[in-house]
C-alpha cells in the first residue's frame, strides 16, 4: 500500500492545504497529514488544536489520517512506512525553499521521495498567516478555511 505523509505547520489548516490533500488521495492509498512541532516557529494554535481542526476538516476522507511529530520529517516518514513526502507549491516563491528541503531530505533518506503538488489557482495566494491576520481584525475568512477553523479563530479573537 503506497502511503505518503503531508507535513506542515497547519496554523491553521486552510482550503489550500485541503486541496493538496484531495490531490494526494487520488494518487496514493493513504495520506497522513502530520503537524510539525516546530520549536523555532511561534504558533497561534497548539499542536493539539491544529490536529483537532485537521481531523474535523478531513473527516470525510477515510484514507486520510492526522497526527503530529517532533523531529525530522524523514524519520517520521520512515517510522510510518511512508514512501514519500507531499508538499504544496503555490508560486515560484515557494520553489527555492521546497527544492532545498527536498534535496536535503533526499540526502538524509534516499528512498523517500518528495512530491510537489500544485493547488487550484484560486488558492495560490492563500496561506495561514493571511488567515490569522484577517481573523485578528475580524475579517471574513469563510472563503479560505473550514467552519471548525472559523469557530476556533473567533474564540482566539473575540469581538471587542
Ligand atoms: P510549513 O511551515 O511546513 O510551510 P504550512 O502549513 O505553511 O507549513 O504548509 C504546509 C505545506 O502546504 C507547504 O508545502 C506549503 O507550501 C503548502 N501550502 C500552504 N498553503 C497552501 C496553499 N494555499 N495551496 C497549496 N499548498 C499550500
């Protein structure tokens, strides 16, 4: 069974991430969406909250699992028996970083392949930072994130 992991910060999950997951499940039998516990990034949501939002948003897909990890992506992939790492490529601006990481991960684990997938054009300008900033100032994020995320953002940024 070809299994892949889709690692990221997901702070919070957006429809852009979900678009990538949907494309990945067309190609592989199982997709494990995995939240990175990245100590060098300060996040709005805890790892547990991010996992919960992903689980709720991806509930309809039986071959998608959600978990979290601490450490190297390639080690987590190996532990799960995954053959590849899925990443999203929105624009040329993502390319350099993703390319560098893919080559480093290949150096660390030659048998784990990075697969870059492009989302629908409508999501190319979308990222979690924009969503957090919009929500902070009570902007409407309903086009960009699932209902569970709207709820959690409202709780983080209550109307004054
Ligand atoms: P990271 O900190 O690992 O970049 P993110 O949660 O921001 O974590 O993103 C995880 C992955 O999803 C990355 O490969 C990123 O390029 C991709 N991604 C983020 N937003 C989108 C989007 N709107 N469309 C497609 N891919 C996206």
